[in-house]
């Protein structure tokens, strides 16, 4: 707040340093908790009636460490992002409001996992929602799309808050207290109906925050329109807290539940993974592509969480611990590569003024550092070795495949489908990011913005490099996280079994007698690539090759208009999933005035809308709009009429109380 009165550049630097300091402190606290140092505090006078209770265990520490590390790197990037554009002064990312709210948002991301009571959790959750909403609206004066995105985000996040409030209030009322310790103690004495209701309400609220389908409508709107540092924090950190809430509530506080809980999570996760990555493959907006990719990856986390619950329900503790470790490890990996991707993608519109892949291209030569860092993040997103996303998905598939031996029809149906959906989502993700890299960075430039692009400034590169270094470390030595992940699983309520162990060079799954060495895998891939590059030069260099131009049929050299665009690249995939995506096509033919047989112009429009949004949300919004217009007849301005409304409401309340008593 003190920096609000400073000039623009100083204000941005002070806010960025404060945000980085908050992130670094949170990372240190989280790492300490992962090491086994628990911490708790009770502040009875901070909130009315119940006070505030905070506690940090290894599960909280994992999410705090991830949030802190990503926040610190993004804060460094954000200083260059805002100052590199000269700032907007009184509005935009450099405004006093935005720069004052940014450290507050970072603090809320760290404190939500530390909440240990219903009241403290709800207050911090709402603080996170309101601060992120203000940051999403930072550029509302520049584009009406920002205002629309802010409206969708505000409505969806507060509907989630209503569900969360109802679920936790019901839980607290039947547990005899509102601290998490009271909820744990009272969970066993509550009726199955109450437990099921609490799970459904809270899981829906947390899944909405995680961007899970079909509660994802806010995500592809808010993430692309927010400033890129905010997008990186929302997609790399904030959505994780939805997964945290499900793990904390379903495993720790409720102590597990029936199989249909976990089948529901696996179903929602599989739907999110496939639908999200399909929409990402169709998107031509670079940041929208990344936003839908977030829905896909959080779907994978939900599959792992649901599978862990199924295995625990079946009595296989080691396999349940492995599935939950896979989900938590994917949370860590996704935070690293998705924050990296959003920061690299944010550098593109800063340099070109556009983020439409159809109008980009040629950025490899003009922005080499950004291109290399985006490629590193994309390698993690497609879950191919040696990317850091590969390890989490490999562990998840290992747990699902070995879980097929468990009895039960639900397991026999759900797990093979989950394996197939993960494989399908991985293949489509590869197509989506090949499109983003090939069309946006490696092809020829197709617009003036791409032609005049320049590399980002030192601060932006430094912040992105920090995230890239994290991706490399997670890809090479994931075994170092094994003890901390095991403690997090124990804190979640599952038995600790050292599901993942290993040191610097190897990763061992003791429950399955399996192992993997990421370092040797990277070495083998590097050797294979070097050999593939050397052999043609070694054996082909001795032959004499004539230097002649290929016959071009008289057409001349190809132009950028002849190259693939993002839309044309995705068109074959769109045809395969035509029934799922339901694209909208429109052909407008304009005939010449002299003759209806002569065509002057043909316009073809192909759009792939979000089908769930169009079929589920827009009809409801249209009915609400009609109801709102009809309700205007009730507001005639008559004082007597409004007094009558009040009297009728009071009588209705007395009637309800009389019947209820």
C-alpha cells in the first residue's frame, strides 16, 4: 500500500519485490512443513464469534511451497512485463489498485492451505476470489472482452462460494464445532446422507475453482484476458487450491466415503481431460489454448484423486498412496510448466500486439529465448520424456493399470476407461502444442506485428528462466520429492508407505517393484538424437549432391499465405471429433450485380464454440434475462405496492416458521 504513491516504475518494482518476498517466505514455510515441521496458531480475536485458526501440515506445506516458488518467479517476470510496456499510469496493470492487490492475492494463495477452521478458510477463500477478480479486470478499459470475462468469473466464483459455504456450514453444524479438528472428530458420527451432501457441495465448489468440466466456463475467459503474470498465478497456483480442497475435505476431514464419490471424481476428471484438450487443440488464441490445457491437466489430477479413493475403499493402501502421490506430483509439475507457458506466451503479445496464432509466426528468429522456454514448457505439457509432466502421468498410469486387479464392477469399468482417456488426452495435447509451436514460432511471419517482434527484457527473461529451471529440476530428479509427498499423503489421511522413493538418479515404486531413471532416460534420448543427426552427415556427406532448384510448376516461391495456419492445422482433428465439438460453419456468397451466375465474393466462417457453454449456460442465461425483463413490471415506483411486497414477504416468513415449528 505504501508504494501506491510512488511513480509508475518505482511502484511496479516495489510491488513486485513485495510479491516476490511473500512468495519466497511461503516457499520456505512450505518446504519446512514438507520436512515434518508442523505449525499452528489460534487467533481468537481476529474474526468475530469463532476467531481464526491456522495450521500447516505437510499437505498444506506442499501447496504452499508450490505457490510460493511460482509466485516469486512470476513476480520477477511481472516487473519487466509492466515496466517494459511503459505502464498505463492511472489504469491497467501498472495502476495503483492492481499493484496494491497483487501482493494481497499472493498472500491469499499461501494462506488458504494454512486455514484450519471453516470461518478462516471461507474468509481467505473469498479474499483470494475478490483479489483475483480485481486483477482480471485490470485492463477493462482497453477491451470489452475483459469486462465480460470479469462478469463470468465473478458469477461462477461466487456460486462456488455459496456451495462451499452451504457444505462446510452443514458439516460444522453436525460436527459440533467449526475447526478442522472438530470436523475430523465429528465426521464419524454424522449420518451418511449428511456426509454425501457435504461431499457433493464442497466437491462441486472446489471443482469449479479447479476449472473442471462442466464448471469451467469462467476459465477460458478469465485466464486469457487477465495480464499474463496474473494468468500465470491463476493457472499455475490458484486452480491447485481446488484440488487441495477436494483432498483435504474428502480424505482428511470426511475420512473417505463410498465408491460413487470416487467414481464421480474419475468421471469428471476424464471428461475435463479430454474435453479441455480438444478445445485447446481447436483454439487459435494462444492464451486460450493454455487455459483449456489447464482444464485438461486438472482433470488428470482429479482422476488420480478419485482413483486413490477407490483403492483406499478397496483396502489397498499402498496403491491408494501411489495414486494420490501421482496426483500431487502432477500438481507440482503442472504449476511449473503452466506458469512457464503463460509467461512465455505473455511475452508474445507484448512484442507483437497479437496473440492469435493465425497472425503470428517467425518468432523463433526474433524471440529465441522466449521460443526455447515455451518449447520447454510445451514438452512438459505433452507429457513426453524428458519433460517434467511425463513423470506424474507415468505414475498415474502405473497406479491405474495395477489397480485393475482389485475386485468390483466399478473398478473394472472405470479404470480401463480412465487409462484410455489419459492416453487420448496425451495424444491430442501433443497435436495442440505442436500447432502452437509450429504455427506460432517456427513458421513464416503472417503479420506486421510478428515481423517487427523483439525479444523480451531482462526481467521477463529472468523470471521465465527461473520457472524453466524448476521444470528441468522436476524432470531430472523427481525422487527428491518422495519423502515430502509421502508426508503429504499421510497428512491427507492415507497410510504412509513410501510410495515413491529414490535419490538423484532413480525413481522407485516400492509397492509395484518398478523403477525409472529420468537422468538415464534423458541421456539415452540425447544420445539417440545425436546419433540420428550424425549418421546422415557421416554417410551422406561423401556423395556429390547437385545444387539445383526444384521444379515449382511455375508458381514461384511459397508465401506465408500458403503455409498452415492454426485453424487449418486443427481442421483434420476437428473432422474426427465433429460430433463432439459441433463446429458452426457459415458460407456467405455475394453475387455480382450484373448476373446471378457470377460470384463477386465468398466468405467462409468456421467457428468451434464451447459446446457445453452453448448448451448448458447460454439457455439458462437467456431465461434469466427474460425473467429479469418481465420482473420490471413489478417495480412500478409505487410506495404502496412495495410496502405490500414487504407485508407479503413477512407473512410468508411467519407461515414458514409456523409450519417448521
